[in-house]
């Protein structure tokens, strides 16, 4: 017997709310063993990102080779990549394994700092969209990927956005609706030409740091267990909602605090 294992390829967030740290906590909370490849080290807290250091591509390649050469992985979650060279290195390694890949298209931080160079967008689409079982852009990221200045806002526009992203090479697309106005948070999934919506109430809290990382990691964890994609998204959405609700009761720092990834285990 072995653990269901999920690999996260992402940046480090020293404040623990997003990135590698959020991914590993999510995997553990959902009964998976997490392994990691760090693409960048950020200096950040609940107020924003102060600095970012990209790991050398040669080191990222060795990290990947060392993990994949020894430990079988049942799913992969990709977060912050940063540059063309890193994207191509990651894509080259993932072509050698068979595991569902969840690509969280991390383009900028919630505070607005660019986390993927603009010249890397076409390479991200060309190299990683075809390898991904699912991509998970939020509404602003979906507009950036499509080169649109106007954000989709209506249900029809969001569905069309998901279809257009799928036509760019992604197997399935989940457009996350956390940026929508109103009292609901609704995410749109297109898979096998089928549109599905997943909706929860919107919790009034400033503690939403790492929500996107958490949702995509939760999907990867459920896929690692062999769950069908639509069910994995549904369960990941429910887990993320509960983590946000539990985290709303806590205060960490002066800005946007984290979710409570381990709410199931704390009294």
C-alpha cells in the first residue's frame, strides 16, 4: 500500500497562505501525500508581495528529475512558473509521466504584482494547455489569456470565455467566479463540451489569500484518487468554501489572511 501522492510545482509563499505552502496543506487535509518543486521564492505577507526570486532553471530541472525519478505521482498541480524557460522545462518533464495535471494559471498576485512575464503567455498556452486535464483561471486571468480588456460578467459571457479557452488547447476549463459582484461565487466548468456551474454563497471576509491555489490543489487531490473531473471540481469547491468559512474567524496579519486549510482537524 502507498500514499496517493500529488506533486505541486509552484512558488513559495512564506506567509503560508498561498503557493507551495497552501498546496501541501490542502493535499494533507484531503488525505494525500504532497511533494513539491519550488519555482520561485517570494517575500510576502498578508499585505502583498515585496520581492520575488526565480529559482535557476537548472535547479528546477534537477528538482523535477529527483522527485519523478523516485516517487510515483498520481496527480500534478502547477502554480506560479514565472518565465518561458521554466514553462518549457516543466512541460518537457511532464511529457514523460502519466498523471492528470491541474494548471492554475497564476499570472499576477491578488495585490497586482506580475508573476508571469507577458512574453511567456503564448508559451504557457502552447506548451502546457495541451498537457493539462484542467486549467483554472479566474475571471481577470481568463481575459488576459484571451487578450481581452473587458472582463466577462454575465453567465453567457463566462461560458463563452470557457469555450474559447478550451479551443486554445485545454482539455477542460474552470473559470473561477470569485471576482463577480453579488452574494454568490459561481464557477463555470467546460469539459467534454458540457457546461456545468458550481455555486456557493459568498462569505464576507478579508481572509481569501490563496483561494485559487487551494481550489486547484483540491481538484488535483481528488483526481489523484481516481475521481471523475466534474465530481472532483464539485468536492474541491465544497472543501474550499468550508476552508474560507472557517478561516473567516481568525486574524493573521494586517491584510488578506489565509483560509483555514486544516479546519477538519482543529477544534
